[in-house]
């Protein structure tokens, strides 16, 4: 009887100890995960910075291409304007020659 009584008293203590051990294991697991995150943080930051640089480079390349297209369009506009002026001059000369 005394042994049975002792076991009944020890059972809640054992259950509490098991719960504490489970909580400790959970906390240790979280700690390990945080340590892994800390180890990976510099690499993640480098990847993020690299990605940001790539986006910046792509944006600069697109802007440069747009500037080049604009320059080409302005050049073409200028060429067409000059061509139009020449045609107008030729037309005026022809009209002058046709007049008696």
C-alpha cells in the first residue's frame, strides 16, 4: 500500500517533469532554428542585394534603350523635316519655272 501511495504521489511530479522536458525540447528546437536563420542571414542579405542590383541594372538598360529609341526617332524626324523642306523648295522652283 505504501508503495502504491508513493507511486500515486510521484505520478503528477513525473507528468510535470515530462511536460517540462517537452517544453525544453521545443524551446531548444526554436533556438536551433533561430541559429540556422542567423547563419543564413548574410547569404539571404547578399541574395537580396544582388537581386536589387539586377533589377536596377535592368531598369537602367531599359531606360538607356528608351533614350536610344528617342534619339533615333528625333533623328528620323529631323531627316523627314529636311526632306520635306527640300520637296517644298523643289515644288516652288517648278512653279516658278512654269510661270511665264
